[in-house]
C-alpha cells in the first residue's frame, strides 16, 4: 500500500520538479526568487494527475495479473473435483 502511495505522490510531483529544474538551468544556476513563481500550475497539475493515474492503473493491473497467475487448476481429491488450491 505504501508503495502505491509513494508512486502516486512521486508521479504527481514529477512535472513540478522537472519544471523547477528547467527554470534553474535557464537562470544559469541561480536560486534567486521562487523557481515556480511563473509556473503554469494548471498544466503541471494536469500532467501530474495523468502520470499518477497511469501509474496507479499500471500497478493495480500488475497486482491483478500476479494474483491470477497464482491461481491453480482444480484439484482432485478422492474422485471429487474441488476448485482452487489443494489443501
């Protein structure tokens, strides 16, 4: 659960961090003022939301695939067929 939460938060903040790095490079390494002062917050938020939803969908689908791969064939015990894992 914590892995999912950290991945979502990290992907949401990634566009903001990349924009701050871009502004830092454009200012030639100067920390004067706020790096996100003139940032397009709406676009950065939209990009972060898209990344976060994509990561969440990817992680959830991988968990579902792993769960389905763990399922086994029905077992036969004393002539009866029982679904799922053997006891």
